[in-house]
């Protein structure tokens, strides 16, 4: 099944930001495009807005004047739904209400031809439920574009329970012909991106609610240590707290209030107070006068550089630190160790990579967080308990400062910030593949392009080791037996298969 022919008219119903963006994508690709909106005059205004954006593309030399003129001539506001009768594809981008969308498609089904592909751009509703109102749900599919549609490459092509393979394939190939990067997805709450991204927000909020660190520090650690483009607090301020919480609540409810997707009470209070982020001038941060006035992240004062360190074990995902420590002129003695991987400081205190346990459980242990790249990271988070020796903590701070890193000391939070976030993302990704939501490749693509993650979940999993995420979550689950951190059966199988091949036992 191939993409729609460029001579085939495409219609977009709903002329808000997303509707206009999708229409522009189809128009620039070469299709005749019809715009319809139930509110009088809005389709014409939307067409004018699209042409104005095309004009700006010409000014920036991203579109030729001739192509702009040809696109303008192919764009036609529709007076009624009946004007869409000859369209080969109709994409809906109207109000996110199931009854509204169902009624629209019931009406469209009586107007368009039998071979017309019907698509919804919903981000939160069930594609199956919307299509369930149709006499022929086989031609109904989800085409979830990301905002702004003309700029962001990802499109989730969602097959409802009754969607025909031919319809999904045609939608997929059409999106690719439009210059997008499509990923195939089953109809599951949140699809790929909004399902697997929940821990990025949830774990940051959980650390904050546990008084482990303030928003500015958590954001800085996610960016400067974890390699994320934005932290969870600044990103939700940009998205809108009400919008982000609504998606989280929708996914949670759709999974029958699965504890893994439980919304944040702190975010609920923010929404209730009307502090919705940039659009209201205040969210987690203050945006008075249009400028972000945010506090600085916690950064430790200079500590004492240790005279030497002893490496017991290979440090696993943090093994790169040994080379960095030597390059900083600090002697490293390596010792074989059957159990555990850690650095021993001159005081006798220990440094260990976050593993889901807490510092208070051990004598004089400081944990350090997972980094995307320890050489390039500019900040490292450390966690210690009230019983940790001040000398050990000072040596731990001084060690990372000697490597050129800013250091943020947070509370004794199991799994810290980056490590618990990445582990949960990896777990949800494995669970999604096991349940037929999408392939590993499509999930990695979706998370890199849809939310700009530095690595896809399976890229992370391969880099960190097959049982790293399982071991961390298993330890977290022992300390928080609510079920929030219980590793999925898919992740368990992944880790167990690794051990079995290596000669381990159950």
C-alpha cells in the first residue's frame, strides 16, 4: 500500500494551532487542502494565517515564491462538510471530547467516498472508541502529530482495534511522503510518547514532594547530568501545568488507576492555584514581565580533594570515572571485588552509583547519580544521610569538583534523580514492547524525536547493561512497596535471560 497520490485532496477539520499545522504540512507536500471549521469565518482566517506563514518561509528562503504561490492556490476554505466529499483523507483536530469526535466522523462517513481514509489527531482519547461510532471503522486511524506540526518530525500512526492493516499502512506511508518520521503504534493510553514519558515528570515531582531537592536543582541535574534538554519543572511550565496534568490523569485513568502513572499532588495544587506556567506568568517558576526568575540550583561549596581513591569493582555504567579521576591527577588503585562496585575514599567512606538503596542503610556511603556521559556532564548529584560523616561527604564533593563538575547534594532519595527516571522509562518501554504497543526501534525513535530525549529507552538499556534497570527498580520496590517501582514482567524476563545466558541461576 502506497502513500496518497499528491493529486488527492486532503481535508483538515478544526482550524486551531494543530489543525493549521497539519494543513500546512499536507499543503507544502503538494496536496490540494480543504479547511473546515464549524465556527463561521474561522476556516478563512486559518487559510490566511497559513499563507502568512508560507510568506515568512519565502522570506527566510526556505520556500520559493513559485512554490508558495502554488500552495496558496491549492488551499481552499470549505463552507460545509459536504465540500469535503471528494477528499481522500480527512484529518480531525477538534475539541478533545469523545462525543464531539464521534459525531463528526459519523457525519463525515455519510459524505466522503468509501475509500476515503479518516484520521484523528487525538493525543488522549482512544482511537478505538472514536472509530467505534463508524459503520466502517476499518478505515479509521490515528495520526498524532506533535506541535508545531510543520517543524516536529514525529507522527504516531495509531491503529485502533478495528483498523485495517491497509489503512494504517497508507496513513504511515502518507506521513512519510510528507517528510515526517512515522512510527507505528497500537491503540494504548498515551500511545508511545505520552505513555513512556510519564516517569520523566513523575519522578522529578516525587523527589520534590519527598523534599529531596528543589525544582531548580532537580532541573539542573536532569539537564547537566542526565543530558535532557530541559528539566521536568521548566518543561511542564512551558507545556502548561493544566495540560501536562490532564495527560497524566488521562493515562492514569485509562490504565484503571495503575499506581505507576499516579498524578502528582504537588502539581495538582499548582493547577488549583492557577499557576499554570509561562502562559499565566507563574508556575513552578516566576515569569513576571515575561522573564523567568528562577532560583539557582543548589551547588556545593568547595570540598576537599581526596589524595587517592580505591576502586572496588568496575563501577559498571560509571566505569568512565576511573579515567577521569586519573586525568585529574588523583591516584587510583583498582581491586577485584565479587560483591558491589564502589570507590573507597581516604577517610574510609564509600562512593557508590545510585542503585535504589539509601545512604542511611549503610555506614558512611555517599551515592552519586547516573550521568548520560560522565566526561561531558557539568553537574553531578550526590546524596547522603544525616548520619554520613562530614569528612566523607566533603571528600566526595571534592572528588567530583576536581573533575570539573558542579556538585548538588540532595536528600537521601533512593535512586536519586536521573537513575530512577531512566530506570522507569526503560521499564515502561520494555513493557510496551511485550504488550505489542510498538517495536523497540519505533519506541526509541518516538522518544528521541517526540520529546527530544538524548537516548531512546532501548539505547539506554543497552548502554547500562541488561539487568541494571531491573536491579535498581527491585531495590526501589523494596523501599516503596506501593507497586510504583515494581519492575514489569517484561523487564524481569529481560534481566533473567541475560543471567541465564551467562550461566546464572534463578
